[in-house]
């Protein structure tokens, strides 16, 4: 089989006698690497895997389905029926005052209001009385008695005062407020920046315990501002708490932060403050350590949170899980007897268009009021979903599953390994779901990733090992070396050892000139076709001369002559291959031109020297190649063709290794980057004896070159002129004539040695 054009030769895989022998080390190594990769994902929480985990978490709720909620929380909803009966939202505070009064007549133990009253409501009556008072004052008719009457009427018309009185009357009322710019930390640093902090100080934690003496670096949610209720509302209320909800990156609300840092204090949410008053006002406590929140308590009751102080919400079901009463029914006295007695009455909006839309695992559209109710219900009934505080449990599960599956896969057949994989995947999923139904949330995606990745990796490893057994040595090498070389390798398999041996060889580099520009004007399909038509014959020529195709590098070829099969005439073979390649390209160019395609020009560089040849790479993947300074020099020579206008440049080392049967034109003495000694370079013109005209040209040219280097500028110019009359298109003659004329007018300094220094690679 001959090499196909257009690709780079891939590394050769070392053959192994059996999968079992391979598994003793390689499979264990692979499983270890896969496990480390999964542990890395599980530790650093990449968005894609976290997104999958969140969706699997939601699926558990759907499989579990709705279940009955507790009876201690009831919703008083400003719903569509209420808006239809009482008018569009927002309602007058006078209506809300009556709503709270009628609601409290039903004897709830606590009322929580999921509405904020941040601004005063100015009514027509109040404005009219103020204007009357101002008018009487300006006219001098405002007596103390009249002023007292007007003030009394103002108070009677002040709906904010009416609402504050309703808040203060009867069952304790907890008002909600809102933190602004909630994020990873409190950004404000000066006390005056924490506006409204005094108005909400009643919602701070009463007991803050630090496990370390120095202040902990808390990984808590922080805020930079707060929108608070009017002072009269705050003073009338029994307490307050924030109703911020922070959704996960996919927009779903699964957690509620039970502590937010604002200024120097930690604040509790609406749900927690409501429960505090429901239970008789025990203190709110929080314990902090350097890792975050250790626990949160309401009196003696401890509420499970993660180290960020977040509470995992155990939703009972979609919207409608809790007893809900329309605000219109409350105002009209249509509440059933005992509907709210000794319960938490949660007041808020659920009407279309006026409530905050939230996404939960059960529903894409859920009122925030329902989520607050779910949190209250979870804590009241201790119906918690507990998650590990750190990633350690899931990391241990990943390691255990990887070890169990790895041990099974390297010992069992493919069918047996698949059965074990399926058993572990289904078994862990079932166990995970069972724990979920019992109130424990463990991550699912990372253990399943471990099972899938280990099974896939070991299965691929098994397949590759078996393929290696079948392909063996011959198929590994015959695609890029001559059949005789393959036979040589088969006779000496020790050459497949990693590492190299020192050997004198000739290296060939070939590259298409202007390929980048060509790729810009041709369609990719046409470019691939041209490249295929170019590389195929070039590769055939190299192999036919006994060369080894080292690699393709886009439009470039690297080939070796003299390795792995030793040959004494490797330099001559490389030169013949180069000449045949340029001749074949000229023939191809005529064909391409007839088809309207551009001609290609190539540059070839040849160098001979001692290099390290052998299999380079890892134990599993390697290339047969050559490395060393002489390889780099061959590549440099190929690149110099563009500078000198030549097709084939060979080094002085290669010229010395030839048998004298090749036609060479000395080009220059060059010092390439990184070298101190100059290098003779020659253009390879052909093989055999030159014709009389070419012989006369070379004689005149080389005579001119000797005179040029001897600083005989006029004589060298005459010799070059004689050579140019024979071959006026020769680039070197023209270059040296110009240099001789230049130096004749402006001679170089005494340190000039006739060496061209190449700064670039």
C-alpha cells in the first residue's frame, strides 16, 4: 500500500500480545486518569456539568411527584378574582388595611406580607386638606381650633396611617423588604453607604457565634443596598425579613439564602422571621467558621444549610399545593370558619401580570408566594432536603465506582463488563433517588460520568489492543516506507524500541511555494484535490528511491534516506528523488494549466549528517523519525530556495557525500541563525555529465565566484557577464553581478568574508 496524499503520518502504536497483559498497567493508568478528570470536574464545577446535574435534580422531583403539604401555612392571594372584583393592582392602602383587619379577625397566629410599602400613598383628600390649611394660613383665618380639626381629618384620610394601624393591630405582622445588587459580597465599605440599614435591623440574627477568634472570610451572599418599608410601617410591624430569591444559572429557584450580609450585620429572610414569631420569638442564631456557615437555629431548632448559608427547598408540588384563599373572599367575609386560625397567613400577589414569575423544578411559572410557603412548610414539618456541606462524599463515590468498575472491566469479557457497568449505573441512580425520597440530595452526574467514562475508555483500550494484535508490524509500516524497508523492520523488530540510534542519513524537505496565497483564491475542495494530486506522485518518487516518508505537514513533506534501512548511497538517492520530483511537477503543471489551474512551484532542501533516528514518543504512541541539528538544517535549506530563486538546494555535507555524478552550481556561503560556522550551499541542476553549454556556463560562473571571494570585483563581473550570456535567466549570476558592481563602487570592510548571514529561520 502506498501513502495517500494530504495527511500527516500518525504515530505507530506498539503491538501487545494480549489485552490482559495491557490491562495490568495501561488500563489502571487510564482509569486513574479518567477518575482524576472526573474529580477535577466535580471539584471545580464547570457550567455544563452543573447544568446537567441541576436538570437531573429536577427530574427527581418529577419522578417523586406532588405530595400533600402541611396545614399550618395558608395563602391569602391577591388573585385574578380579587383584581376583577376590587379593581386593578395596586390597590389603595385603605383596601389593604381593611384586608389585614378582616384577615386578623380570622385569628391567624402570624401574618407575613410578601409586599413592600416603600413610598407614601398620596390621596386626594389629604392633598385637599393640606391646600385648605395653607390657604387659611395665608389669609390669617387658620385658628388653632380649625387647625386641630383639619389635622384630625388629615389623619383620618391618611391611608398609610390606616394601614400601619392594621399592621400593628392583632396578630403580629411580618413585612418583607428587598436587598439590591445581591451578589457574592457586600461591596459598600462605609457605614453611610448602607442606606436603610436601621429600618431593617430587627431582622438581624440575635446570636452570631464565631468558631475562630479572627473574623471569618465568609462565602456568603452580600448586598449593596436595601429597599425598605416606610418608617411607620416598620414601627407598626412585629418584624421584617427580606424576600430575595436567587435562582440558579438556569433560572430555577432551588435554594434560598438564609443569611445575607449587609454592612456589618447578617440578616434573616421573611420566612425565618415569620417562623421566629410563630414559635414565640426565640432567638435567631447563626454559627460561622472560616469555611462559612456551620448552622442556623431558631431557638433550639437547627435548620440544615450548606456552607453558603443556603437552604435547599423541598417543593411539595406545583402551584396549588397550599390552602389558598382569595383576598376578595377575605374582604367580603366569605372565609370558611377556622380557615386561618392559629396558622401562618401569607399575603401576596398571584394574579396574572402582577406577581414575580419564578421557575421551580415542578413548574415554569410559579408565584414567589408559593415558594415562600414551601420554605415555611419545610421548616415547620422538618421536611428537609439535606445536601452534603462539601464535595467529599461525591468524590469518594466517584473513586469507589471507578475502582470497582475498573477491576471488573479488566477481568471480564466485553459482555460481562457491560453488565457490570449497567448494574452500577442503574444501581447508583436507584440508590440516589431512594435517598432523595428520604430527604438526602446527592449529586448524580459525576458518578454517572465516572461510570460512563471508565467503561468507554477501557472498552476503547480493549479494542485498540486487539487491533494492534491483528495489524502487527507490517501493516504499521508499509503505508509509509518501501516494501524492502518493511521486511528489514520485520527481520529486526528491536528497532521498534523507543529512543534513537546515531546514523548518517540524508534528510529531504519539500514545500509548495506560495501555498498560503493559493489557499486564499481556491475553494477548499479544489485545494484538497490539487494537494492530493501533488503529494501522491511526490510520495511515490520518494518511496521508489528507498526513502522513508517521515511526515506530511500540510503541503510540506519530510523524508529520510538511509533510515531505517541502511544504504551507502543515501545522498545520491535523495538527489535523484529531488530531481524526479521537480521534473514530475513540471509535467503536472502543464496538465493543470490545460485545465485552468495554476502551476505549482516547490522548494526542496537536502542535508546529510549524523542524526538520531528511531521511534520517538511515548510507550503507547510513537513516530519513526529523525531529530538533530542536521534535520533542522535541511528544513532551513528548503526555506532558502525562495531567497535564492532556486528549486533544489543541497548542503556542502550532501555535496561531499555524492559520487560526482550530479551537476551542482555553488550558490553561496551562508551562516544560518544559531550557527557560527558558514555552510556551503549548492543548487542541484541535474544528474550525469553537463552538456557543453552548461559546462561552459558553470566554468565561467565558478571562476567568477572565486574572483568575487578574492575581492577582484572587476574580473569577477567580467566572468559573471560571460556566464550570463549563456544562461541569462540564472538568478545567481544576476545576483553576483549586482554585488560585484556594488562592491567595485563601494568596497566592503576588511572583515568581509563573502558570507551571507540569515537572521530568520
